[in-house]
């Protein structure tokens, strides 16, 4: 697991439905780390980029350049057959 690093300045407000348990977990972890709930969610979700199967799926996806650019993962997919 990666630990929390500096804030992302390109934040955008979104509305998601999450369970009370997850909300409480984010709240408590936020309190523990001293970061806002938004910062905690942002950081934890970026850990998805450690999933090698997910990255392979993106690499094998047709016309994946948009996804690679949007997720800023050029260095993770190593330029393999970007379509």
C-alpha cells in the first residue's frame, strides 16, 4: 500500500453512493492521517494503478491511447502497442 503524498490540485466534485461502513472507514482514516476525506479517497483509489492485470487490460484494449493519457500512466504501460 502506498502512503499519502501531496494534494492533487485538479480536483473535481463528484457524487457517488457509498455504504455507511465505507464512509465511516474513510472518515476514521482521514482523522488518523490528518488529511481530508477527499484526499484519502483520491490517494487510495490511485493504488488501483498497482494492479498489473488492470494495466495489462488497458494495454490490450483497442484504441487505448485516450485511457493511457487520461490516467497519466504512460510510464506504467511502457508504450506497448498503444492503439
